[in-house]
DNA sequence: GAGTGGCGTCAAGATCTCGTCATGGCCCGT
DNA sequence: ACGGGCCATGACGAGATCTTGACGCCACTC
C-alpha cells in the first residue's frame, strides 16, 4: 500500500487530507511540525510527502533539505504563499511539486498520483518477477526460463502460454482465456493448439512430461500452474 | 546540454520560452502542433517537454499518450484552463506537472529544473558504466567499444542498438521496443532494420559472427545481450 | 462392451522469421 | 562537384515456428 506522510500544523487540513487519502486506499501518517516530520519520515519511510511550508518550528526549505539529505522520496509542497520566489526556493531546495492553498482536492490527488507513478517507474522493476519451482525457474522480466542452471529456449507461443499461466500461479486459467490472450480473439475455440503447446512445454520443463507436476490439466476447463 | 522541446501554437510564447531557455544554457527545439511534437520528439530526444494543451490538431491527452507510448521523458503541461478536471486528466494521462497561463517565467524554470533533476537522479549514473564480455568491452559512459584493446568504430544507429541491449543485460528486449527507442515510435514494425544492424554489430564484435555468443536472437520475440 | 468426448503425442508441410549480401539515396566535409 | 560514411530497401536461401491431421489413450456413459 502507498504510504503518504502529511505534514501540516493546521489540524483542519490534516484531517481533511487524512480522510480523503484513506478513502482512496492510501496509508496515512501525519506530523505537525518540522522536527516531527523528519522523525516520522525516518520511521515510516513514506512513498510520498505532502508538506506545508508554514510550519511553526522551522523553515520549509530546511525540512526539504533535511529529507533530501537521505531520501529521494517525492515531496509535494503545500503553501498559502503565491509569491513566485517561494515556489522557486522550495522547488530548487528539492521539492517535486508546489500547490498553492486553497487547493482542489482532485488536483492534489492527481499530482500525488503523478509523483508516485514517477517514483515507482524509476525504480528498476523489482525482483518479484521471478517464479521458482523445484524443477525450473521462470524470469518474467528477462523472459528467460532456467532448468538445472541451463537456459531453456522457448518459442514465442510457448512463452505466451507459460507466462499467462505463471502470472496466474495457482489459479485455473480457462482454455478460452488462454487462446484469446495468446493467439487472439478469433482463436477462442482452437483447443487443439493448447494440447500441442502444453505438451511441448511439459517436454521442455517437466522432469516427467507424462506426469506433470507444475503444468496441470483441469479436464474440460483449462490449465493451472503450481509451484 | 539539456534539450527542451517546446510545443505551442502561439509563436509569441514559443519565442519567449526559446529566448529565456537559450539564455540559461538549454538547447531548445520547438513544434507548433501535436503531429509535429511527436515527430520532433522522436528525432531530437528531448530531456524534457513543455507542452501547451490547446493545440490546433489534436487533444492534449492524445499527445501525452503518444509520447508515453515510448518514452518516460518529463512532460510539463502549459494551459490556459484553470479547471481542475483538465489538470487531473492531463496528469493522469502521464504528465509530470501542470502550469496554468499566465505563468511566471521564474516558476516555470524552477519546475523545469525540478523535473530534469528528478529524471537525471532516477538514472543511476555510476551504474556499471562498463560492461565486459570475453570478446569485447562496452563503455556506456564514454560511448566506446573496445575489442582486443583496439577501439571499434560504431555508427550512431549501431551504438543505439548495442546500448539498449547492453543496458538490459540478460534481459530479452522486444523488437518493437528496440525499434521504438532507437529509430522512433513510427518505426515499430520495421523489423528488417534490426536484422541488418544486428548483423553489422555481430560482424564487428563477435569472434564468430555466424555463431553469436553475446548478441543473441530470440526468433519472433527480440534480441538479448549476454556477457 | 461399445460409444463418446477430451486429452496427449507425433510428424510433416505451410508459413513466418532471420541472416546475408547487394544496391541506391542522402548528407556532409573536402 | 566529388568521395565517403551512413542509412534504407529489396531479394533470397536457410532455419525456426506454427498449423494441421492422424492416432491411441483414458474416463465416463449408455
């Protein structure tokens, strides 16, 4: 879940933001002043920070610099000041965006989404893209399959079938769905293709192709991948 | 030097921006409508795009999507509309920031700096800029390739292909992705180019061009670089 | 026990894709 | 104007992949 740190000294605003963000599935942490903000940020490691500039204890730029000293988390600045000098100072200090109060909730949320999207896109997509069984390993990102340490070559269609099954690990995937997503909408009833390609995959991947343990058939329904 | 693409149909604005940006050391390219914008973006590969939403030929979101189809370049939207619906739509379509006209040049420049800073920070610079194989060495930073101690000369296109493959070491890179990122979004299906350039790269780099060990083909899918 | 439907296996021809070479056009510096 | 480097494009054989049909097996039904 995406964690948002809201920093503002006006309880009114904090409350409004908390309600709106929580309702949209964000996890919300809050801080009422600069010291607090830095402390909480270090503790909860938010995915994005919404920071009011008019804090009682320290200057906004100081907070930004305090955060930037150790994290690249997106910072969206809120401020009542419309003066362009303030905006420039905050942005150059390391803020990602600057919204002037009063602000529209829709807009803030959209800017927040944009900031989060950017941040997550820049992180080289996590290792979660590797699925292992005791017989072989599938790397979804690299489109590679390893068996006994050696790479197994798959054709585009074989890969398409395997990928769809692996992405739905443990779930039953209907024949129609497989055919439509791999071959295209016009092939929804060519069930013969599936038999041929599942056999090929088993021959390449299963220790005992005739007794599959990972690429399983659900007669009359479809196929299932189990780790 | 940082390249900025300015897209606006009002010559006045384009002129003002060009002057200000050039004075601050940016390299400026311009486009007057959406079609132009996509074409120029593919050609000059800007580091940031400033995009006016009120273009004569196409909807702003369409332009954003057209860019997002193949590049993650930061997009700063300019618009006379203050309506929050427009802002939300543009940001959700993939824009990074939204500035309403009339805008302060200082602010725009600060937002532009913030966008560029973010984008360059997300590309880990020190990240293994040198990749070695037992046959040749690729220096991503210096854009050089060494083989048996001697420098191998590559044409810009050859380098573009090799760089993309090496940066995705071990991963399969789809032919569409290669074509779009090296030649531009309009060339997504010119698979013949790939065959020609991969052959040239192999001739220059592989000990046995007909039996490549580092620049591998995955028939029907794409190519892969292995060290 | 025969019939039926779904499945797995195999192999061969059709089709798509790849590597290679050759050619002509374009741009740029001389 | 003249080369030289670079890119786009066409032709074709070789190879990889897909499609298709035939056949046997199994489980279940009648």
